[in-house]
C-alpha cells in the first residue's frame, strides 16, 4: 500500500501492509471549494467555471504481478469511469514483484485514490451564440481534442495548474463541458447532445423554485441495444452522475493543490434519497450499438444547468440533502 510519503509499505497481508503504512484515515477538510481558472475576458453569451471533481468510483485501484510478468490491469475490479486508465497500481506491482522476487499485490486505500488518482480537468469557458469563444483548461494530454470534438470553434488555452493529476479519459471530460456552454448559449430548454462516439441523448430537467432538480426525462439513441435493461440502468447512473456533477460535487485542495477532502461523503455525491425521478426512453435504433450513457450524462448535465438559470460555476448548490 502507499505509505503516504511517495513510497510503498509492504507486508505479508493487506492488514500488515496497512499497519506498516501508518497513514491516518481521511477526513472532510471543511475547506471551501476553489475555482482555479479565471474566465477569459469578453462579453460572452454563456460562461462556465468548474472545480476539482473526484470520479468517486466504488472499488479502489488494485493490481498484482509475478516477477518478470505482466501486471493485472487495474480495470479488473471496475472501470471507474476512465479513472483507472492511468492508475499507478500495475506499474508498482511489476516493480515491487521484480525487486522482491515474489508475487506482489498492490492495493490503494480510499485516501490514496483521492491523492493519486486523476480528476476532471477544471475549465473556464466563454462562448458566443455562434459557438465561438475561448476555453481555458488545465493542461492535460488529449483534452484539447476532446473539447474540439464538441466545439470546434473554441480557442483552447491549456494552463498549468498546481493540483492533482488530471485525465481526458474520465467520462466525457472536455466535450461535456463544451456541450453545457453551447446549450446555454443557444438557450436550449430541451438539450440534445451527440457524443463523439456516436451516441445521442435528449434531456429535459424540471427544477423547483430553489433550483433543486425534481424530475429528469432523457431519451437515448445508441443503435440497436445489446440489452435494454442494462442500457436503461447505465443511463440512470449517468443521469445521477450528471446531477451530482452540476449541483453538488467538488473536492477542496490546499494552497499547493493537494486534495483535502478524502472521504466519499465529503465529495458531494448525490445520495439516492435526494435523487429525483429519472424517466428513460430508449429510441428505436438501428445499426451497431454504441455507448449511449456518456451522451446521456452530458445532456442531463446541460439540461440541469440551463434549467437552474446557468449559475456561473459548478457545483451550483453544494448541499442538496432533503430536510
């Protein structure tokens, strides 16, 4: 397990390695969220700023390897919405196995995932009604291409930020943010988003007077579904993630950009009891099946933000707990 100082604590069992690491359990910091990028200057039709967001996947990273072998992918215990594609666990397992001459299993604790795992690149975007504008984004390999896939007329400014690692592999990173501001600039109430991989979704979100989402309707078109029940569950999950991302999710970082909110409850993930009804319609499709949940994620996020009146920064309302 990581020892909290850039190295690895090794033991004959997980409990022994955890004891050797001696890393205290994480806490909610109480720090306020920050928005690390300033908006580009201009008289924009719509603007958007985002903060650091934890992917929030269920199973922490793990891998194992025998000496001289190929480490098991961290994706073996869950895809993590793209968060494990850059995991440190496989390389560490290979190195430690070679050094020790024995099979090694590497396991990250929850706090390790937050400290070491990739986050969505923060953005600050301004757009005009014709879709042109400027997108400032944390420097991240592949993120400029991701933004251009949805908004080819934006000028991309990548900026070096002090903060946790970022990745363009996280769910719809870059192009979903672009889809939000484009929908807002058009004044869409019903938002249709076509993902770069071909999936399409249309969403409307009803909100209460205080901005809380009370009903979500989303239609997804993604070819001939392999399994309609599974597709529906994926779309519901994507809608839940979109609601949390827009309304309540974010992690605080210190002055050096180190994550301070290290527990699941501190990230602002929307609880099931606070999630509004989500109605899913699967459009009659044709052709090969493609990913539909990412388009649903972007469409629900955009529809939620527009329905709330396009507050200048995400999350829009940190505490959505009922009662």
